[in-house]
């Protein structure tokens, strides 16, 4: 379930933030079986980029309001369960969700899939790396008996909306926009130009590179190791590919061709071709097609003909949300522990852990349950431990 507006919209009236959770809590209570079940069900609130961008005092006031509402909700809740998570954690949770859905979680680290998200305010990149990583960018995640060394980084202001806003500011400073007397606001008066969008995006991505404290930096002052293995590109990567009708395994060359064709057409032609889209959509996807190539190819070095990246928001029938990964990360010890105990003793009552509140930049997602891939936990005689395996 999603509701809007998101928590960041209550910056001017923080006391109302908690009240905005009511529809989610009522929905959750109905799904878990009413008041009695709610008392044994944990509820957690995790805020992301929308709140990270607010001033600390405003951010904390919103969390206080939400904690008050959650404490009085009838669910099992502790104040420490409502917090703002760093973007790197958001990326790790998305990585967990993707590999859980793929069936690789708990297996060979080199067979896992990396994940790169292009959100509105930020971008996240998480994958298993063999390189020696800076401590602040390295996380060890253990699932079962396997420990993964993950590179995880969040690039604030590298999200599509933030980048396009910055690009518009550049246009205004260069005289690429005019003041409307009727609406008293700036209106872009330029035409689509794919090559300029791409080159300008590349310039924006290199800002701050002089502050690089590592051997090399690919995105401003940020260190990024070589991208190894296969990747799932989600959110605005997927939405852009979907707009252009590209395959999930399209190459960046396909984005170049599609972007050039869109950007070079006049508005009247686009309006006739895309009847269900607005002029704002044309501007957004002209920019994003160039921005994606500037990010993945020009900055991170992915070859234009490379097909290691899959553009999708789901694997099989499982929608990849970082909230799903957060749920797994917070319950994995109990899940795996319970599977082992089941082999030797009758199951004991455990509190329900079915509700996870995850607050996104522009809306709210409540992960009550997920459509679990067809998997089961079995005892592997050869390995001498419990493993998760897919059911064909």
C-alpha cells in the first residue's frame, strides 16, 4: 500500500506527520488480524532520501510525531524502530531483496546480482566486490553461513529529479529560460538536444572531483570500484526503459538511439505519437535517456554494447523493494534459526513480524507481506547445514 504525500511534505507542520500514518496502520491492522494480533506484530518506520534532505531539527520533529502515533497504534513498537536510514543501507536492503528473489542469497557471492537504483533525490549502488574497499564504503552481510563483502554507496543529489533540477538551473544561468509575465515563473524555451543533455550531465557528475581523497573517483569525489557481474537497474532506470519500450536486457546503445530520436522530435509530433503523455514527460525522458548513459557509460565505464544490466523493478513475480530487504535483514536470524529448530523440536510461538513501514521520498510504502519466490529451506547432507533452494 502506498499513500502520499510523503513525510518530508510535513516539514512546515511536523505535528501532522504522525496522523498521516493512520491509513497505513489501519490497513496493517486489518491484514494481521485485528487488535489482538497487532499487539504481537512489530511495526518499523524507516525514512529515506526525502527526510535526509531536511534540516536535523525538522527531521527529528517529524520522527517524534510518528513515534507518538506508532506508540499509540496498538502494534509492538520501540522508539528506536523509527529512524532515518542512510542511503547505503537502502542500497544494501535492495540488494538483499533482489538476491532473495533470485534465489542466490546464502550462496556463492560471485553468483549474486548487483543493484543500482536511480531514485528521485539520490542513486544507490550495491554489489559484491573483490577490491580492497574503503572502510566507510564496505559492509559485511551474513546470511546463513555465507558472508558477503558489499560495496554500498548512496549518491545524494544524483537522483534523476535532483539532477534535472540542477540542469534547469544551469539553463537559467545561461539564459535558456525566460520569465513569463502571466505566470511569473521560469519557462524553458530551449529545444531538445540529446548530446548537450549528455555532456552537461557528465559535467555535473564530475563536480567536486577535486575533493577526491581516493586513488580515483568516478562520480564527483566518490570512489566506485569496477562493476563486476550482472546488475539489476531499478526505479527511474526501469521507468525510462519502459517509456521507450526497450527490453529488460537492452544495451546502453539502445538508450542512445531512443533518446536521440525523442529529443530531436518537435513537440507536435511527440504529442501525436504519445497521446497519454505530457510535455513534462517528454522533457523528463529526453533528459533521463542522456543522464543514464552519462552515468553508466561515461562515468562508470559500462560499455555501450554491454548487456550485463537488466532494467526492471522485479525478478520473476517478486517486486524488488528495499523494504522487503529490510524485512529479511531484521528477521533473518529468527527465520534461519526457526528452520534449524524445526528439525529437532516442535515449533514454538513467535511474535508476528509481518509489518514494515518504509517511507520513500515521495510516498509511503507498507510492506505487510511479500509474494515469496517458490523456495524452501532444506537440510543439505553434503554441506551439513540448512540451505534455501528454489522449487521448480
